[in-house]
C-alpha cells in the first residue's frame, strides 16, 4: 500500500479568499439594538453582518406575502461579539462593507 501525503495545495493550489456566490455583494455591519418589545438584554451588544438586496422584494399574488429571489439578503445574518471581528470577517471574504452603524 502506498502512503500519500496530502497538504494545502496538493491537488488544488490555494485560491483567492471568498466564496464565488458572494462575488459583488456588499456587506452591512451594524450593532444590534435592544428589542423594544422585551426587557431582555441578551445579544444586545452584538454586531450583525447582513447583505444588501440585489433584487427588489416581490409580492406573492396568491397570499400577498412579501418574497423574492434574493435568499442571501433575506435569510443570512451573521452575528459577531465585536465590531472588529465582523470587519475582519468581511475583509477576509473580500466583501466591501457599507459601514458600521450604532443601533438597529
């Protein structure tokens, strides 16, 4: 039996950082505010990274619900304990960021 050593770049050299489905997407980083309908403070100081919409929302004709084809903007929200970690993630993924804002 032959021994194989597999390391970084063995068959595929390391490519540029970032996922192909994120190409051209802008990230928005903002601080999560305290919810107005609860007295709890859980996750009140965390930072959220969301993506801007590329397509406008659509109204579904049968039920009247708002939907669309931009799943990344509607469903994906990453949470970080600090602003620096959120910015570092966005830069590591090669995403331009709109800016960090206080409040939500």
